[in-house]
């Protein structure tokens, strides 16, 4: 009897998570409309994700099972103590912006480690299942909305100038790019298998449309990150299955390989007449500009667009000029789309702070001169380091670091099974993409709209390796309620 009640609770928990995840594109659309048309500071996304976070923390801690979750509960307590210390430091430190600004930004930061801890703990107890098909469906919804926005002419532009990219009805183009880049490998893996195996013409046509949406989205948003990551994935996936076909001679594998390489060709051809081609033209222009010792025309210094030199001392300005004039900095800044220019003033400010601020973080500023320091750093690891200090960054990244290191150790130990499992390789590639985007483009670990999918991908990777390595990680036999 007790077991049946437990299974029903687990089933309700899974259904709640499924619906919340499926509604993420709608939440993002309502957030976009609220920001663009109503200038809302507290958006639908903030409210919905705050409620979700409160509910899952209640489910994790305020239940009879909390004694089984000592490690998870201990981490939540440590994170809470850090948050209190961080906000206390902000209150007693002048010119660190309003407490509301810092609370709002702090919520965005802690959303990732807390959702990851929850999903991981519940999976290990056998109480939730992260279905790959669910993430594949969410990916379709995002891509279809981009397509609808484009063909109806109502989609928002992904760029303000030069590039005519379209991001559908979504506001945050960087968040959208990160979501699609992380979900496309898994979504394609799920659907291409169905495409090859299915004998239904209707289903095959629908999946072909799914493939079309992948190519359309990656080329029409106009961002280089999603285009490169998807192109590399298709190529690796196609070559991988081609090699497997040579050794195993299965028709399924050559079908998957051929489909993947055809999509590579379509993406390359699409460059000539889609926004991604314009994006690369701009990239080439900026590279030529950044590597010229003496530009033939007078152009505005990129660093002047980000900072007001009057806000810094002469010594600080000299330090920034010495750094920014080096060829190494200019090329790296070009590769990172001027993100180093945006982080440099924060670095200068951070170095002048007290030891407590360097450990707990300098917080979020509303505005200093021409800089909005609360939003300018678009490299996640730098943002965490400066905003939350050395100690804060370690605490926030602890769950992710522990899980990834543990799973990589297991993967090396069972490397033959990893190589033989396309699913594990796809999820591993998504995790590598996540780390790369957090380092290069940002908006991955510090954006709740993206980080919930990061948490699910990581736990899905754990589940796939458990299944492949025959690990008995679940305390419950969840096959009874997985439907």
C-alpha cells in the first residue's frame, strides 16, 4: 500500500516537471512581451521560475525523506549561508546598487545549482525520470516558434545592426541560442532514430520537417555559436555512424550517417542566402580591423563604447590601455565578440576591493558612468568570479563540478561502452558544449531559462551511463510508474 502511494507521488512529480518544462517556451514568450511592450522589471519568467524553485526546494527538504538527503540538504544550507553573507556585504558596502537588484541577480545564479541538486537527488532515489523525448519536444516548440515569427514577419530581430537575424518571439537571443545549441544534438539523436526505423510516411514527413527546422533555426538566428556547434555535431555524428557501418555493416547506421552529412551540406549551402552568412562577413571585417596596426579609417575605439574613462583614475586608464593595445588581447577580444572589453572595467574595480569582497563578490551595480555593470559580463565563469568572489564561485559550481568529474571518471573506466553508445556520446558532447558556451558566449549557467536544461542534460547523462554500465543507482523500481 505504501509503495503504491509512493509510486503515485512520483508519477505526479514527473507530470509536474514535464508540464513545467514543456511550458518554458510560453514562459519565455510572455517574458518577452512583458519586457518589450510593458517594460516589466518583474517578468512572468521571474515569477514562474521563482515558484518552481520554491516548490522543488520544499519537495527536497520539507519532507519525511530529508534524512536520506543529508548531502543535498547540507549543500542547500551552505549555499543559503553564502547568500546571506553576500547580501550582508552588499548592504554595508556603499555604491553596490540596490538590494533588490542584487537579490534578483542572485536568484538567477542559484537557480542552476539548486535545480541540478534537486534533479540529481530525485533521480538517484528513483523518483523522477529525465526523458530524452521531452527535451526533443521542447526543442521542436522553440524552433517552430522561431519559424512562425519569421514567416509571419512578426519575429524580433536578433541584431540591432548589420545582421538580419530573426529570433522569433523571444527576447533574449543569447539565451535562445544556448538552449537550441544544447538541445539540438539530443533532439536529432532521438528523431533520426525514429526516422530510420519508422514505416509511417506521416511520421517520416513530420521528422523531415523537424530536420528542416534545425537547419532553418541555426542559419536564420544569425549567431555563430549555434551554427558552428550544430555543424560540428552533424559532422561528428555522421562520421561516427559511418565508421560503425564499416565495422558492423548495418543499414541503419549508413542511413543515420547519410542523413547527418546531408544536413551538413544544407547548412553550408545556406550560408550564401541566410543571416548566418551576413554574420560571418561582419566577423571577417572585425578581424581585419582588430589585427591592423594602423587602421586606414578612423573608427570608434570599441572600449570607448563600454566605459567612460572619466570614471577611472589615470593609473587605471593606463592599465586598461596597456592591456587592450596588445595584439593577443585584440585577437582574443575579437573571438569573444568584444566581451573582454566589457569585463575589463569590472576586473579593475574588483582588484581595488577588500578581501571580503574578493571572497564573497562585488555584487551587481545599477550603473557607473556609461557602464551597466549588472549585465555587461557575458562570460559566465568571469561573471561568477567577479560578482560572487572566489568562495561564492566555488560554492555555486560545486554540484556541477562534482557530478561532471565523477561521471568523467566513470566514462574513462568504461570507455569501450561509452564509444559504443551514441546516446552517451551525444550527451557528453552537449555537456562539453555547455562548458564551452559558459566560457565563451555566456548566458548558460547564469540564466534560469537555459540552466534548467543544463541541469536536465547533466542528469540525463548520468542516467544513460548508469543504464549502460549496469549501475544500480535507484532505490525504487520506477518502471511501474514511468508511463
